[in-house]
C-alpha cells in the first residue's frame, strides 16, 4: 500500500514539473522538455574578446582605476631600486616591526633587508615550518612579486609553492605587491588559459586572485575592511 502511494505521489510530482517546464518552454518558443542537449555553438569567450588587447599604458591606467575602486593603492616606479627605496620609506612611515617576504629571485636580488636595518625581515621558507603561520599572522607587511596583474578586473594573481607561501599575501596587516609591467595583462583569460593547458602535476600549489583589501560584510551590509586579510594593499608597478 505504501509503495502505491509513493508511486502516485512521484507521478503527480513529475507531471506538475513537466507542466511547469512546458509552460516556460512554450513562452521561449521551444518544444518543451526533451532528452536532447541544446546546441552550444560557442565554447568559451567569443573571438572578438580573445582578440581584445590594450596598449601597455592603457592597461596600466585601467588596472589602476579598477584597483583603486576596490580600495587598493597604486604606486609606480621606473626601477626595482626605486621601488626598494619606496618600500623602505613606507615601512618606516607605518612603523613596521616585522616584514615577511617570499623567497623569490627578484626579492632576493632586491635585498630589502639592507634598507630596513631596524626591521625584522623573515623569508617565508627560511622560517621554521611550525612557526610560519604565526609569523605571517603577526607580520606588519607581506612582500611579494606577483605572477600576473589583470587590467580589466583590477586583479593581482599570485601563485603559491614551497618557496612562495600563500599566507604571505593573505595574513599580514598590509600587502606590498610588486608588479613588473611585463606581467600586466588585459584580460583574465590570458592568465587562465595557460593554467588550463598546464599538466596537472605541473600546476602550482595554489593560484590566488587578489582584488583589493580584505572585505567582510554581514547580513545588514555592514562592510568591514581587513578582518580576514590585509586591510591595506599596495600594487607597486615597476617599469
């Protein structure tokens, strides 16, 4: 008896569902529910978007505008040495006591430690593994060189690995992200497509898209900055 009741309920539910979907299909000029997949003549972005590319200075201007709208700050320097001097001055201005940086060739060559003799500078993978998260959470500044920047979305892209801990850009109070201008892209697809084509075993441990300072909002839209990550973010364009 119970099985008969359940069967009738299922049939009634299916009939109502078919009627509901059928009405929507009729209004859209379609035949209704079928087992055939609808045609998808396009896959991915259309050709005109894949061909869209901006000159470098327009990329810089668009990125700066979008990054600024999200609450980030942009500074630009001609050389890494100029960037180094600015970082040292800003760290002093902010009263930084602890700077955590990635182990990257560009930062190793920058030797920011020499410009900050009174500040403790920690290299991510040189800290004891058990202490790295605590160091990141207590750092005043996280210093990274990003892998890409995207003008159209105003985003930075930072890949993580054993030498490049994701916590360096996610936990300190402020983030200083160096952006070599030859890594400034127009579209997000320019970053995603090469990743999609990369064999799985060669993919980075993580790919992080950063679009301004950390933002958190409750159900009443009360926006708070910096609760779950850096509250101050600088994109330091170099080139």
